[in-house]
């Protein structure tokens, strides 16, 4: 019992030194006269809509009066529709904004818990065009968020002006781009399920300003906007078999693409440069992916397997293509270089995956998933990780990204013989699921980029 | 000497054996107890009662909203036209719940319905930190989805009172449950919500709720560093050390050997000197440090206003440190709030995150944070680290 003693003593001494050193390490600030700043870690917050006050825009001329209120209403609807904001009703406002130039009474807005304030004025210029000025304020910082802005346009385009204001307000408050001044091309559906009439429609993202691009004499499906929003690719049965077609939105003129007349072609999508397209072509029983240069009509075969490859979608940088293939036995998602070549599988969960589409931000891929008899819209990172399902229903399919990569629009079809399809949108957090108003049945939405 | 080692060895072996086998014998008990928790005894009648009550509020919620005006319309002198349209919708909604509402929206291409859209402030409290996936209370958007259902089922679970009102549709249900009320209530906590969600709510709630629930707080990797940052709570977690540490002279008292004392004193002096270098000391007495509860109160106060809902994805990846100077009344000096630094994300993301953090500090500090005035020197300046990692949906 002699030898262990010094050993114990040394360990005791060592541990005591350690303990003391530790205690001084942690407690040393207390010994100082000034304790220094208090350190706090905030890791939990709340998620709730940000209260915004959007008083009616001021009409600076009598002609502008009818637009002033409509514009502020559209702005409020845009912002509240994101689910990120809620509008404080004008009846609760304490100080009334009567002059665009007058200073903001921050205390009055704080009193009603407004965290943001949008003020604006609508006037008309000599040519009769609308001129909209607006400012965004951070009430608690008691400062404007960015400078005032002025937008102009014809009275007919007042909705677009309002959407543009919303885009600016959205991006100033959240720090990321908006998606309000954008359009959606979709397939309008009427008639019973067994004899459904389909035609291409294009409308504002919020369902306003609907125009039809085709008549209902033949079936069309899966329209896709070009990166500039001026052209639409879709698949049409006009010739009796599915063939990809390009349509100029402005002039509503159709262009058949130079594909073999006997081939079945579908699922077209533009490359990010708008110069080429990628699509599926079936010859015999096999379906593979092809790429075509629009100007020259030259085609390149991208895949060559006995399996079915379809639903190609480019990455925003144009370097890669994500697509669905049943080469493993079930539908799964794969990514390959844009010129073709080795594909790697990215979907690894249970069930079948289809209709992938790359987010405009490049960080996520949205897809349709079918599992245990239910359909889901989901997103995953481009390496297949962090898969999250955002929706579930009898039939959800065909996701399309909003220009800012934060919202997804898709088709939801209800069950039964009388089932109809409708467009829905959902935030990538899975929140704010809502129906996009259309006055007919609607499917296959494709979101345009932000309009210029 | 050897015998001592043998004895020690035997003792240790015995202890090890006890730990191994004792553990083995103990473990079945634990699993049994878990099993007991999982078992939920529901008779068929009870189950029927459950499902009946769960469906009952569905129709009840629809019917109540619509019927109230009808009942008023009948006796009141208001024109008959009002009552008839009211009746028609009351017929329509029950067959297909999600469809009719959006139709109304459709008919108005211009989204003029601004006034109804902002949910009243009462809706806010429903948002909880725990389930961001449960979503925001913007009522018009929710209408087409089956979202209202889970809320209603919650009400049923918590309050069995509405039964007299439910009576119009399923009369049997309440009568069945009336006698076994308590039992149903207990089992509902586990069984009923699942039933309602799988059957009715799947459309919107199930996936989003599951996939967006914030991750549980992970054990911080750098405990030591955090302990150092949390100067005051250091007292409590380390009972052995701080007592001798706080007053300098006490340190020698505890040491058993001179060598130890010297080493300790050296280490302490070095560390104290190191720490004393940083603050520019105003020479006046400083009160006792803030207690853990006071710090927690402050943390919660800021958290309540830290609304990450409208933050950009970029900002949600950015951890920022914000400095603020405080007034003695507990209010922040708005002009002093500065961004001290950020980790991850971009500068734009940090700026955007800073604006959100600043809003939180000013908004919740408007009436003064709950901080003890006598310890003002401890919170004259505050550095807050806002880390949205746990709030990010994964």
C-alpha cells in the first residue's frame, strides 16, 4: 500500500489543478471589475406571418383614383398569399397616410404592431400612363427599407405594376426574390373524365388575366415555358400521335419541331439558354432522351438503354439533366451530364419517383412520389439527401417551381368519376398549401420566369 | 501487497459481474414497462365512440358557422333572399369539403377580399414553436385544404363539453361516451389524433407536420466554450469548483498539499490575468451575476419576438452575433444594435437576418426586458447569437 499512495497523490494534484484551471477558465470574468457583455444564445424563434400595414395608395390625379385602391389590394393579396405576411386591416390604422411625402409616424404603426409599412401613390402622366411610387418601411428600425421606387406603365397593365411592387416589397423584407410578376401556362380541362377537352391556357400566377393558346379540338399536355417566358413547348395530339410543338406566346403561332413523323415525342423542356431542348422519343417499345438544337434541328441521343427514360429537366447552369428512368425496375430519379453519359441515381426512398424538376436556385429538385397508393409532391437536395414530402393526396403530380425557388405549383386531382383536377401551390416548407383559382379544371402548370 | 490487489481484483470482478448480469436481469423489466405504456385498451364500442366524436365536430364546425345566420335570418326582418343562399351552401359543403370554398374565390378574379384575409390577432397564439409545420393561420388559404380538421379534433380531445351542441347530427355518439367520458379522454390522447389524421387529414398535414418539425436540440459540441460564455450559471453546474474560485483568497484554503496549491494558484493567476485583459474596467463594485433563471427569462423574451417565418433561405443558414447596449430600465438602445459578425451564409443573408434580429430586440424590448436593475453592470451590454439552425426545415 506504499506505492499507490504517491500515484494517487499525483492524480489528485493533477485533477485539482485541472479543476481549478477549469473553474478559473469559466469564472474568471467574474473576477474582473467589468463583467463584459452578457452573452446569450438565441436558438428558438417563432414562425408567424409578419404583420404588414398596406394603406391604400394615394391617388394623385382623379384618373388614378380607380387604380389606386385596386393596386394596393393586389399588393396586399400578393403578399398575404405567400403566407409569410398578414395584413393589418386599414380600419385598425391609427395614422392615415394622406401624403406620400409626409414623414411616417412610426409610433402609430408600432402601436398596432405593424412591423412593415408599404406606402404609395398612383398618378397619371401626360400620356395617360400610370405612375406608381412606393416606399417600404421597417417600423421597428424606424427606417425605410431601401429607397423609394417609381414604376410606370399603361393603365391596362395595372395588375403587372402591382405585382412588380409586390416583388420589390417581398424582396426587401425577406431578402430574396419575389415571384408575383410571373405567368403560368397550364392545361385547361373541361368536360367529363372520359371525354375531357384540353386546351392550353396562360394566366398570371394568381389566376388573373387568363388567355387560351390553343382550342380544344385536340389533346395537349405538359406545357413548359422557355427561360425568357416568350415561348412554350408542349406535347400535342394534333397529328394523331403525341408530338412536341413550340408556340410563341406573343403571336400564338405554332412551330412543329423537326422530329421524325412516325416517332412519339413528349416531355420536352428548354435548356436554360433557350437554344436547345431536351425531350423523350419513343421508337418501337423503347423510350430515350434526346437533345435538339432549335435553330439547326440537329439532335443528339443522350441515353441508350432498354428502359424508359423521360421527364428530363436541366440544372439552372445547364450542365446536368435530372430525369426519371425505370432502369432499376421502378421509376427513380437520375442525374447525368447535359451531354449524356453516366447517370447516377439520386432517389433512394420507398416508392416510385417521377417528374423531377430542378429548382431555379439550383439547390433542390422537386418531384412526384408515389408510395403506398398515395401521391406526394416532395423536394430533395441534388444528391438525394434531405428528402421532404410537402403534400399527400389521392393524386398530386407535376411540380413546377416559382421563379424564386420557394414555392411549388402542382396538379391535384380528386378521386372518383366526377374527379376534377386543379392547380395548387405550396411553400417548400410544406406550409401555405392553397388552390390556385382557375375557372375550369386545370392541370400541368408550368411557372414562367419573372417577366421583364 | 499482493493480497490487497487480489482483494481489490475480486471485488472489482464481483462488481463487474453484478453490473453485467444485474443489467441483464434489469433490462427485461424496463422493456416490459415500455410495453405497458404502448398498450391502449379500446373496446369496439369505445372505438366507435371515438370515431363518432371525431367525425361529429367536422359536421358541427361546418354546420355551426352556416346555421347561425340561418337561425337569425328566420326571425329577423332581413329579406328572405339572404336566408335562401345561406341554406344552399349549408347543403353543399358537407358532401365535398375542399371544393366549394375555392370556387367562391375563383368567381372573383381580382383578389379584393383583403379584409377577411388577415387573420385576427387571436389566430397568432395558435402558432407554436414546436410545430412550424402546422403552419400559419392565414385562414383563406387554408379553406380549400382539409387543414381545419386537426384543430377541431384537438378541441374535441381537450374539451368534451361541446357534446350537447353536437347532438344534432350523431346523437348516439355522445350518449355512448357519456358514461365512459374519462376513459375516452385518456385514450384519445394517444389513439384519436392518429385516427383522425390518417383518415381525414392526410392531404396537407401528415407530411408537412412530420417533415418540418424542428429537430430536437442537440447537445452542443463545445460544452466547455459554452460554459465559459455562460459565466454565471457556471456556479451551479460545477459545485465543486466555483465556491473556492469566486473569492480569490479562498483558493489556498482547499488544497491538501503545498505543491498542489502552488500549481493551482499559478494556473488561476494566469487565467485571471488573461481574462482581465479584455474588459476596460470601470472601477466600481459589480453585483452578483445574473442567475440562470434571469438569463433564461431574457432569452425567452427575445425568442418570442424572433420571427423567422419571413426569413430568406439564405438568412436561415446564417448564424449572426448582434450587440446591443441597454438602458437601465431594461429597454434596448435601438441605435446601438449592431451586427458583430456572422457565420455561414452570405453578407446579404447576414444583413437580412440582422434586420429580423433587430426587430425582435426592439419589439420585445419596447416595454423593457425582465432584467434585475441591481445587476445592470452585468447586462449593460448584451451580445446575442441568433442561430436559426434548429428553426430550419429539414
